[in-house]
C-alpha cells in the first residue's frame, strides 16, 4: 500500500492503528511510548476524553460551513484564543489550516502594513539562520536553512537571514527604510531546540517598536504551552505585533492561526486573505477543548515540572554519548556524538509484540518514538499529559539503546 504515496518522507517501520494516553499501537500489536506528539500536534495525547467528546458532539451537529457565514463554535474558539494571547498584546485572529498558512498570513500583514504606511520598497522580512517557517514557496523563502531550499527556486524575494544572538547584525538588518517585519521563533525547533537569548529578544522588541517594524513570533512549535508559558514569548517579557500558531492548537485536527495586536489588527480587509477550511466548526470545537485545558496556570506549571524532570534525569546519566541537553518545558533537544536517525530506528525496532492492539503497555517491551532536529540532535516533544513514570520509562528505553551504540 505504501507504493501509492509519493516518496516525501523517510518512514520508520510502524503502521499505527490506535492510541491511548501517550501510547501508540501498531498493526502487529506492538506498543510505543510517544515522545514526539506527532511533531508537537497531539499535545493532549491520544483519546483524551475532552477532545474526543468535543469532536464527537460537533461532528453530529456541523462539520463545515462556508466563511461567508459564522458558526457558533468558531466564534467561541476565536474569543478564547485571542483572550489566551492577550498577554502578548493580541486583539484579532485569522483562522487557517496550518502553520505555513499562518506564516503566509503574517508575511502578508507585514507587507501591507508597511506599504500602506510608507509606500513601496519597505518590504523586507528578516528571519534567523536556522529558522523554519514552512514548506510553501514563500515560507521556504522565510526559512533560514539552505537544505530546505534545494531544487525549489526561484523563491519569493524580500527575505533576509541573520544569525541569532548577534545584536550588531540585528541592528543593521532592522533598517527602518527597507524592513517591514522581523519573524522569529522564541525557541527554534527544527534546527535543534535553540532558545533565543533574553537580551536578544528584548533588543529586537525595542528596535522594532522604535522603527515601526512589525515584531512577529512564530509560535507554531514552541507555543501553546509547550515551553511552560502559553506563548513562549511570554518568558521574555515582551509583546508582539503578530503571533502565529498551529500544530497542537486543535490537538490533532488541522488548524492554524495568525493573531495581530493593535498595530496590525486592522491591516487585512475584505478580500485580502481567505482559507476554505480555516477554523471550521470541527477544528474550532477541538481547539476549544485544547484551550480549556492548556490555558490553566496549574497545567502549565506541570509542564515546567515535567520538563525539568526530563532534562535533569538525562543530565544525571553523565552518559558518554550525550553532549548536551537544552530546552524549555516539554521541548528539549539532546545532542549526541553520532547521527540521530539510527537511534530513532533502534528505538522503534526495540518494540516487541504484546499480543494484539488491545494489550496493556507493560505486556511486552515497548518502543519509543523520538524525533530528530539536525543531524545529531534527538528532539523531545511529548504530550503534556505524560506522567513522571512514563518519562522515566521512556528515558530508560533511550538510555538502554544509547548504552548499546
């Protein structure tokens, strides 16, 4: 059956049939602890009661309606999302399908804002080397990693990449005569879990404010509670002009969002932007269930505690294969002394049959699902609902595999 797919992914050897909590089960009845959340999407894990109930009830009422109209559930979702982002200064939201679409919307907002206020020529969007903002032609143009650019040019012009942490280069790049926006991930995900420094982000915020350049945070992977605050930017004590969200926003149902603060909230007008499926009733219902859970301060405190347990445990190993672990909340990158991909394969091949897809997780040796980020970094993005015991068990599996390399 795999012959019918385009060869766009390096697949690992498992075909999943069901999930429960932080566990996935394949067609052979093998169990796997999931430390990946479908790349930060399944933030509440699998078969979460509130999410399942919301989807089931909404599917029986209304799945989709044209954006000529509103749905009751989409109105509630939009209100809850904007209110959850008010610490960052957000006032309005546009709902789409994905992170790439959200970042496209952010770029359009920055370009139009600058054009209408200053005229042509002030359209450059600055991003960081090592960034990842999507796979459309324009969001690839915004992505500061050459490996994603091969074979797909020519690209949308008007993007500039600078190194993170370099304040002098930041000052030069944020040119008030040519630059419309600065798009930044508070914690870069795809390049190895790289948090930006506090001084760097605060300086960027001040420069953008002084020069009327839109400060735009890509929170698609690091936002929505992943780092222990609802938005990762909150840890820096700054506010944004634009914020983008997706991935875990509806717990596994496709939805993306571009939010705007005071400067940018009125930029897009009728006919400027659209999305056929964006924020439809089914996605909105799922999003409400996620927001009601993740926006709870006690829930966010638990993410911080679990993340600290994960990283402290790995550091205590003092393992010869480990070079560094870094991150925030339940977003961590573990640098090792060899290529990451063979480790991912060894972790998944470790799973043993457990007597069918309904077998208990402890019925046989489970596998572990991790991600890579760069050539030698293992990426941890477990569901927020993971327990301390499951963290210990998953890390025990990883240590066993590292011991054998």
